[in-house]
C-alpha cells in the first residue's frame, strides 16, 4: 500500500511540472506574438511631458490703410482762389487747406445786411411804442384799482362806525331805562300812614303824633314831586335814545349796499383795465408773426457760405488725393482725401471655418515685406461677421469668393508701416505661458474621459510598456495641448500615437543615437 501511494505522488508531481512547462510556453508564445505585432507596427514615438508656451493662430493678409479717412467736400459753386496743399502734404487739425473766392458772396451779404438793418430799425421803433402803451395801461390799472379800493375801504369804515354807534346807543339806552325804572320804583313807595293812638293817649301825645305825621306826609309829597320830575326827564331821554337807535338801525342796510357798489366798481375797473392791457399785449405778441425771418435766414446762409470759403483740416493726417486746382471749379464729390498716418489698420479676410474663433481684442502680429522680420504688435478691433461679396474683385471684373472680415489696428502709432503696404497678420487666438503640455495626438478619448499612454521601462528587464494615465485637456495649440493630471508629471514620456496602443502593450523604442542632451527649439525632447 505504501508503494502504491508513493507511485501516485510521483505521478501527480510529474503532471504538475508538465502543466507548468506548458503554461510558460503559452505565455511566452503570447508575449512573443505581441512583441512581433508591436514590431510590425514600427517603433513607438515618444514625447517628453514638459512645460511649454503654446498658442494657436490664424494667418491672414491685407493692406495697410488709415483707420481714419476723411473726405473733404464742399457744396460751394465758386472758384478755388488759393490751394495750400498737395498730395503727400502733412496737415494738422485746423490747418487751412484751400480758399474759395468769396467776393460775390460778400457783396450779396453786405446789401442784404443793410436792408435788414433798416427793417429792424422800423421794427424796433414800433416795438418801443407798443411796449410804452402796455406799460401805461398797466400803470393806469394800478391807479384805478387803488381808487376803487379806497371807496371800498371808506364804505367799510362807515359801516363799522355805524355799527359802533348802534352798539353805543344800545348800551346808553339800557342805562337810561334802568335809571327810569329805578325812579319809577322809588315813586311806588307807599305814603306814610296816620298813627293809631290808644284811647288812653293824652292830648299831648296825640298832638305830638299828629305833628310827626304831618311832617312825614309833607316830606313824602315833596319826594314824590321831585321823583316825578326825574322820571319824566328819564323817560324823555329813553324815548330820544330809542328814536335815534331806530334811525341808525334803519340806515345799516345802506352801508352794505355802499360796500357792494364799491366792490362792483372795483371789479368793473379791473376788467376794463385788463382788457386794455391784453389788447396791447396782443399787439406785442403779434410782432413775432409779422416779422419776416426769411431775410435773416438768407443772411445766415450767406454767412455760412462765406465761412465755408476757408476749408480747414478736420483732422491731422496726410493728403492722399487731390481733385482741385487753383482757379478751377470743383467737379468731383470730394475736394481731397486726408488719411491719419498715426492710426493704421489692416482689413483682412477671415475664412468661414475661422470666423467664430476670432473675437474683438485678440492680439495679433504684423509683418511686411518692406520691414523684413520685424514684427509689430496689433489687435483685432472689429469683427465683421456678416458675409459680403468681394467688391474689389467685382470692380475690376474679376471673380472673388468674398467672405467675412476683421479690422486689425496697429498698437504702435510710431511704427514704420506706411499706408498701402501689403501685410501678413497672425491673429493669436490664445496664448498660454509655461504650461504642462503633450502632443495633441497622444490624447485618447474613452467613455467621455481623456487618457495618455505613459512609456514605463522596467529597470531590471529593460522592457518598456504602455501605462494608461487620465488627464484633463486644456487649450489646444498648433501641435501641443495643455493638460492637468495627478498621474502625469513633468519629465514623463508619453506615446505620441496614443490611439495605436493599449494599456500594458510592450513598446519597441529605438534610441536616438544622434540626440543631444538639449531639447529641440520647440522645447520638445523626443526619445
């Protein structure tokens, strides 16, 4: 039994060894097959991940021209008296360019001015009279209304005095009535009565009582007589005061009527004065309609024409065309053309495929044949994103495709560029300085993400394989594209043709025996 067990163990070990040998052969065969396939694709081109300056540009061309072109025009039908410039003359703003003969215009102006002065003198005289009449009417109104107001004040004062008298009489009458009634009350005092003596009174007592009674009766009678006289006098005064009060009260309505009459007179005077004033004001207002402004308009037009006889430069620049001569009448629409040499522009054609990339404010670089390799900074000042035909080609009977255009302005006002030079322009769509970048062919898109294949060399075996690393592409230049990545760093080697390889592929890299330690002019150190 032990021998049988050992025999089976040996058999199992032999089978395991054979299986391992068979697996190694298959793995080597697969690796050899992949290597042969890689060799059949040629050598893998690598590029070093570096920080570079990347940009993208559009190359266009055009002709240097002035940004400010002014055509000098005139509507005068007069001869040119003096011409102060010629083609190529540099002028400053305000300089006199030419003068027209203004003799006839000045004669017409002087004659018309004399006629207008005479008419104006008569108009001023009539105006002064109308103003005086208006001022007199206004002064008369003031005087009349002051008199009418005094009448109102006098009537009002008379009524006030009458009311005061009535009130005073009423108070006096009340006092008189009280005095009269008081006297009447005293008169109603009973007379003294004869004394009643007892039967036991003595003759002397009777005599004394009778004497006292007689004296009291005499005194009472005297008082009654005096009181009656006083009463009669008081009653007369009351009657007189009542009559006077009644007369004043009957007069009170007449005072109200006097006041109302005075007010009515004031209103009538004011209305009459206002009518007179308005009539004079209407005369003054009508002056502006009666005045004939056509003569003044003609005079102003002549003055403008005389002023226009001296033609001045509206802007500084160079005279680039001249269509008049001394002693001649203008025949062309423009007398001359002035172009500002300090503000230059270049109008360039933009292809339809590029028009949406170009924006105002983008920098540009300008070169010309005359200035050689010298570059001039510029910028896109205006983008015309409306298609237009090639009008210059149609003018000369040629066929042109037309298209979109842009205006490029030169930054340096003191550049060597001259109007009319043919220029080549590079519009810089974007420019990034010192950014990590790789060739744009090395980036592979998978499932909405971007990757590059890093070339990693095993230090022991010396074999180089591809390793996938995720990146975020940024701005894309002519050859390189900006990237950001946590898996790729400066100095790494990436496979240029990333789409031809897979993660884990063996790379066959041919060493560059002629390569120098320095990088090439683009900052790219290719393996």
